[in-house]
């Protein structure tokens, strides 16, 4: 980012680096040694060395033949500025990890010190650029030939006071969190301060300033409007369907320790890509993550990743909403999200130069594809991460992604209107918020309730115009998710390509180079929404709301394909091959099929044929006596139970079932001898229940709705 961007963002969310194995397919090799724990502790920045180096440069500028000495002193200036910036970021992390008034003051002092260092450095650079003999040194420092544009971007003196006031107001917001009226007053002053900052740099609106200078966006307001309207039209109604699904789908991730959660996530990364696993292991082994639950943490901060510019390493901070033992899902999703940031600059060529903190044009939008895209790919491994809670967690993650898209567009529109017109009236802001809630969520809010909503959204205060990044990147992430349903290898390839580009390639350019569709095409947005509905079984016209099978249809949507016309066909009888494929897919999703291939959930050859071949090979079904599988035959209830029982024994070893459950059914004698043990197990395990009239109907056929329920019950039992 340019010099002015760097100071404005301060501890800016998300930037990174890393180390990769030799022979990597996507990331170029970058060696990095162990990071000592002592390097990750805040130490107060002392400006004396920077002052001395600046004075040394200036004392030598008027004499000839001092190139080597000036160059050495200028390098010290840059290194000391990076030290000041790094100490500010470490102070911010320390404050979030152990929140106190003292640590908040330390952050404020560290920020002021980094601004002072920035002012000293930029002044020295400006004078260096004016030297006929030594201006080449500045070009060498920045790695660019023409430094004119860079020099013109150096902020004027009045910027620094405004920036410090902005930081103070953001800190005041953290203190006032939960007090809507107090937050609204702080926001009004922030609008005024930020409008002044925009005018310092020649912009009439802070919205334009932020889009261009802070976030490096390579698309127009017209494209934003087209995209936002398409999101409102295609996803608004879907959000209610997703929310309803979270209310009726059973489950939820069971508690596990922080260490086990991180270990499982490492396994997910290994399943997706070996290079991601290598990076994840490096992060954990070097202590570059703090994901512990603690009452001492800042109640406002959630999850972010920052780069430590001198060490050239990222640090991930996670503030779990609850203890891992009470449910690790939120923290796990945040770790996956932030790890997308952590790994994206693993081999970013831009980080080869120290001056990237000064001249890089960082794309927040590209960066958020790295995080949300990785979340999309990880969904294929949710079964192994969350067990029987995976189904609910899929919908929770989808609700978060679609909600972020709607919120990103909604709050961007709110902020744009506020900053375009310099609105500081709380009543006016509330009225706009009410209007936008209707547009994006079709919700009727009072102005008081709307105020409570927008004042609780931290991005409105900490990073205005940033939330749009979640929206446009969310569309790209959902494209990956849909592709991963049928071609996981292709989706991973696309993700790794955009991840390997790093965060300094403009958004649209990065998407194009990695092979994504244009997110600003309204038809693409509509197609993505349709694909999401199909993948999650949302809005199926033949699934009756409130029916006994509705929750089971949603619960199994990730492993049970819809009917030919895209519906669920609950009353249609299921075939032997379709049921065998269903339970094999379930086993693969929750445990993982080891068939000697390198395929995984949803990979390119994860077809029904693959699953059926595996199941037949492992004896889950032996077919008919004459050697025919009879895959197109409608399955009987006893055949279904036997297949399920054989899968259970495959997973848990041979069983000895001695029960009398069959005797309670009036048609128990109709159960074939070869199915008796399996039927006893299924009844005892509540895998299958009788029908009306206390009948098992073992020779009767099973519907798709019944198959979904039986598979859901099996998942609850085993995983």
C-alpha cells in the first residue's frame, strides 16, 4: 500500500507470508526459520536510532560522494520504521489478548509512535527524492524507477493529527460497545474526521478515498451497484430458508479441546492440499496463533490476522465466543477463515522487499477470497471435523457467508450514502438503515432497532467500506463451493492459484487469472444462488414445510442427491444402487474411504459408480444369490437394514446381537432369516421404526424420505 494507506490502516487486518516444502506445486519455495517466542512480545519502540539515522542522511545530502553511507543510513530508517509499525501491531495483539485500560493506552502510545516514525521516514524520503545525486537511493529502497507518484502520495502534515483522532475515536467505540446512543455519537464524529482525511488527499467523499486508496479496488461504483442489486434479488429470500434450516436440522458440533480442534483442522488442510498442511504445521509449531478462550480477551475483537513486517510472518488471533468444550464450531470456522489469510501470502513475491509496506497496493477483496474460499473447500471435510454435527454446521457456515454478502452490500450502501453526503445526523442514518433492511432482508425495523443494529457492526467504526470485500469475495467463494460438489480437484486448483497470487493482485485480475466467473455479472450471481439452493436442498417445492421428513431431507442434503427434476421426491421409492450410494457417501464424508485412490469428498471421480464399487468390494452388499446386484430394483426394508448393518460392522467390527425387539411387531415372521440379526440391531439402535398397525413390512419398499431418516439416524448413532 502507498505510504498514506499504510498510516491510515495502522494495524490493518490481514496480510501474511510463509514457508513451503520443496517441489511445491503452487507456492514457490521460501525458507523461513523458527520464530523465537521473544520476538512475538511487545517492546516499546525507541525513536533514537531512527532520529539519528534521519539526521545522518540529511547531514550527508549536501556533500558529494556519500552514496554508500546515505544508502546504509536510509536502510536503517526504513528498518526502524518497520520496527515501530511491528511494535504497534504487537501492542494491539497484546491488548486484545489481555484487555485492560493500561494495555489500551499502550496501543494508543504505540500508534502515535508509529505515526511519528512514519512522518520522520516520509520526510527523509521526500528530501532524498529532491537530490539530483542521491535520488536513485530512494528508487533502490522502493524497488521502482519513477518515484514521483509515491512522493506525491506522502500525506501532508495535517493528516497525522486527524489520524490520531480517528484512532482515539475507534478506541472510544470499543469502550462504549453495547451503548447504542454513545456509539452513534462517536460515529458522527468519525464521519466528520474521515471526511477531513479524504479531503486532505483530494477526495470529496471518504467512500471514494477508501475504495481507491485503502482497499485498492479495480471496479467501479456502477459495478458495485449492479452486484449489490443482484445479491439483494437472488439471496434475500434464501437467507430466511437457511435460517429456518438451522432451526430444524438436528445436531451441532460436540465439545472438544482446543488442541484437538486445531489437530483436526490440520487434518482438513492436509486433505485439501499438502502445501496448506505444511503451512498450517509451521504456524502451530512457531506459536503464530492465539485461539484460546479467555475471559481476559477484548470482548469486541473477534478474529483477524496481521503481518509482522520485520519478521515477515503473520500472526492469527481468534477470540472464541465460548469454551471449546461447550462447542468448538465457531472457533473452528474462524480458524479456517483466518488460515486462508495466513497461507495466501505464503510465497507472495511482493514480500521479498521490505518496502512492500510502503508501496504495495493491497487488495482486501482478493484477500477475502483466500479466507472464504478455504471455508468453502473445508465444508467437504466437515464430517471429519464436526462428526454428526456437520449437517447443522454446514447451514450455519452458509448462513454466515450469505449473511456477509447481504450485510456487505447493505452496509456498503449505508456507508456510501453517509460519506457521500457527510451525514452526521443519527436520525437520518437510522432512516437509511430501515430502508436498506427492507431491501436486503425484507425486514421491517423501527428506527430504534435499526440504530442498535448498525452501531453494533464494528466495521462501520473500525474499517468503513471494508465489508464490501466479504460480499464480492463471498460470491467467488460460493462458486468454489458449488464446483467442489462435483469436482473437488478443480475447485482446489482454482483456489490454490488465487492463493498463490497473494494479496497484491487486483481483485478482478486475480479472479480472471485463477479461472473464476465474473462476480459483477448479475446472471452469474443468480446462477450461483441457484447452485447453492440445489447443493443445500433449499426451497424444494416437494418438501412440505413442517412435514416429518423435512429435517431429514436437509440433514442429508450433502450426501443424498435430489431427484431428476431437482426436487427431493420424498414419496418415491429408492433403488438399491441409490441407497448403497447414499450410505457409502455418508461413510466417506464422515470417515473417509480408503480405496487406494487419491480421491476425497466430492472429488472429480467421486461418482456414484465409485461409491457403489467400493461398497460392493467391501461386502456392504453382496447382491442376489445369482450374482446380480440388481441396482435398479427398488430396495426392500429388510435389504436396506442389512446393508446398513454390514456397514456398521465394517466400521465397528463383528457384532453379536441378541434381542427380542422383533417380537413386538405383528409381522416379525415375515423377516427373512438372513435379515433377522440386522433387523434386531436396527430396531434396538432406533435406526428403523415400524409403520402403522405395528408393522415392520420387511418385504415392503422404502421411500427416499425413509432412506434419509434412516441415514440420519445412523449418522447420529455412529459419528
